[in-house]
C-alpha cells in the first residue's frame, strides 16, 4: 500500500504537468516565545492540496487518501460544504483520480 505522502507527491507532479499550479497545504502548531500555542494554516478539514487551473483560473482542492484512508468528520463536513461551489474538488487515491478532477 502506498503512503498518502507518496500519492500526494505523485499527484502534485502530474497535476503540475496538466497546466495547474498546486501546493501542499501546510498546517501545524507552534509554541510562541511567551508560551502560547499558535495554530498555523487553514481551518480543520481543509484539503491537502490547493491550487488553480491555468486555463480558466478555477480553484483546485484535493483531499489525498490511500486506498484504506477514510475522511475525518471535519473533512466530511468540508466535502459537503464545497460540493455546490464553483471549484474543482475531489478525494483522490491516485494520480488518475486527481487528473479526473482537474480535467473536470
């Protein structure tokens, strides 16, 4: 079974070759100098990859899972929220899945 990281890297390369700009959505927590916790990145549930299609500027949002990966509740809520918006969104388990989304 491929790791989500490996699938994600392969998807980023393939989608870039398809005429899109795509970046990994980074998240994390850090402790500030005064001891407070700071959460960096988008809200919970936001997809792993964010980008746009050069031909028309349409936004791309891709959630990457391996063949056994399941969406968390916050990811399910995001998928429900985004389904009727004018963006290219999909849960991708392979390069083929991602290319189907960006060609959509």
